[in-house]
């Protein structure tokens, strides 16, 4: 399994808007992607920080979500409430329970 991690700083007062957008829009689209397993959104209101992790069955599924335009489309929906584009990292999941 693989995970894509986005780390971002959200404009003050916009964490609730980000949470709603992820729950109602981003996850709806994610569920339509081949190999998507689940996702987690972590928030730190004191620092206006958010970390979004999406989990994918294979690295090929994760990469296909990038080349298909899915990632670009979802980022476009949240960029207006972020202070800068998010930092993206990709990891192989080594341990999961």
C-alpha cells in the first residue's frame, strides 16, 4: 500500500471550510479512483496546519491518480484557502494495523 501526504497551511479561520471540502467534495471524487483505499485529514487549529493522507492499493494506482488529472483537479478546489501550494510526499506503507 502507498500513501500520498499533503501538508499545508490554511488561511486563518478556514480549517472548517477545508474539512467540509475534503469530506463533501474531495473524498467523493477519491472514491471513484481505481485503487483508492481511504484518507485521513489531520488539523492543527492553533497553527492553521493540515495534513491530508490518502491511501492507495498500489504505487501504480497512486501514480495514475496524478497522471489522470485527479490530483490537479482536487488541489484546484482547495488552493484558494491555503497560504501556499501544499507540500507533497509519497511513502510506501511499511506497517499497518
